[in-house]
């Protein structure tokens, strides 16, 4: 039976949508280097959120696959790439908040 995990990363001060698109491409490249079998479906996409007068951009990572350990490994690789990018290019994506890893 397949398992699913999800995580959202908010970029509170991000002003350039292109910067988030570039980040998503970098994360997808890092995940592709894992050489995953077709049993795993990894979706990484941009989201626009708004609540109580505050809004911004976020990245959502969804992973579906048979093994929980492998799903956590994929999630960790994706989050590591995001943190690496934020350290190098922080001024473009702004302050970030990483939500908790959730298994569904």
C-alpha cells in the first residue's frame, strides 16, 4: 500500500515568482539525482497563500511511494536543497518557514 507525505515551505518576503520557480527546478534536479523507481511520485510545486492580510509564495512537496524510509529520504533531500539555496540566494526568496513533515 502506498504512503504519502507532504510538507509546505513558506517564503514570507518573496517578491519574485521567478526566484521560487528557479528554486523548484533546483529541488527537482536534486530529487532526480536519487534515481527513484517509478513506484515513487514526487510533486514539487509553487503555491500562493493569503491569510489575515498576509500573503506570499510557498513551495509544496508531495511524495507518494511504498517505503516510509525512502519517502523521508526524498523529503530530507528536497529540504536540504531548499536550505542550501536559501543560504546562497536568501535575498531573492526572503525569510522562509518550513512546516512539519506530515504523513497522510
